[in-house]
C-alpha cells in the first residue's frame, strides 16, 4: 500500500493505477491507520477505491471514517446478501456443469439444496451454544464438487477435519463464557436424518461421520436419555450448574443449622430474619 500511495502522489501521468484494490482479512493487521496514512495527501481523483473485509470491528474504525472516507457495511451470515450467497453460488455452479456435460442430475440437485441447509443448521447450533460472532461463513462449502460421489467424499472430509473440530472449540468457549443456554442436540443427528446421498452410502458414512458429544465440550448436567427425560431432571441439572443457586442453598442450610442450636422460643422468627439477611447480602 505504501508503494501505491507513492504512485498516487507522483506527478507522472503515465503511471497506471488500479481502479479498485481489494484487501482481505484486515482484522489481522495491527494498525489500519498506519497502512492508509500514506493516502492522506493524495488527490481523491487519483486514488483507487479500496474494498476491505474483516471479521470483526477494530478500534481505529472511527479514525478511518473521519480521515479516509471509509464506510462500513455489515454482512452477517443470517442476513442477505450473505445468507443466500451459498445457495446462489452452488446453483450457478450446478447449471454450468449441466451445460458443459449436457445432462441433468436430480441427485445433484438434492445435494445442492441440502448443503446451504446444513450450513444454516450448524450456525443455529453455534448461536444456541455460543454467539453469532462465531458462526461459519459460506467459504468452506463453496468447493463442493459437482458430482455425486465426489461431493460425498468431500463432505465427509469437510465434516470430520474442518467442521467438527471448529464446532467443538467454538461451543467449548461459548459454554465457558455464557454457560448452558439451550438443550444439547448433536448436529450430526440432523445430518444423518437428512442425508442426501444414497441409503447405502449413509450406512457407510453414518459410522465415519464424527459426532459432537456433550462431554467433549464440557456440557455439564446433560441427560443421557433422549426421549424420556423429565422436566424435574432438567431443572435439577440446571440448579447444579448455577453457582448463585448453590451459594443460596448453602446459606439456607447454615441458617437452618444455627436455628436448631438455639433454645430461644422465638427461634422460628430468628431463622427467618437470618435467612432474609443472608439472602440480601448474597444478592
């Protein structure tokens, strides 16, 4: 960028400047202001348009808006144009393949429709147990091959070696930050239930697809029973995982113990007053 700034400041009219400069992953740069300060004295009619991408905001954003005429456009995974980008990209890719091979595959159509749904399902899982800041972008799914067998092998590798490791790490950090906020549901179950490839390949890949177990991310108090878990068991597990409730219960036990040791005839009212004061001090 410093070289480009020098060219913009040059009086040489023969210098060919680009019209647009695209900078990806700007969040990896320590100071954005230092990179663009070379353009402060440039004439705007000579400067190229700069399009940058970043996955999170930076503290120098107001400075860039003020001195470099930057404008920020928020693109989240659950809103357009990003939300529908994966589906549009894969459908265009499928149409190009059909034109080149002069054939139409219903199986591929099912796969192309299923991939964006899987992406959205995984992001819903991440939002439930962490936050929207850690959701997955569409980039990982763009290389999907446009043939049935190749796409099956590709997805199995993507699931086992890219998606599952990231999901485990993101959910583990989310549970540490926010605690339990939703009932655990392994996304691999949804993948197996909606698997777009043949039943024979499902039997083979169903065993090879990694699962996301609650114990792998530190999801405490989960119930191993899937269908018959009662509301009482769920509420008990939530209580065990709540440090504030545990503290209040210990205070109540201490108050009960002290009241039983007292021979005062007003022990009942004394217990209530002590419990109320303990709860007030705790809260």
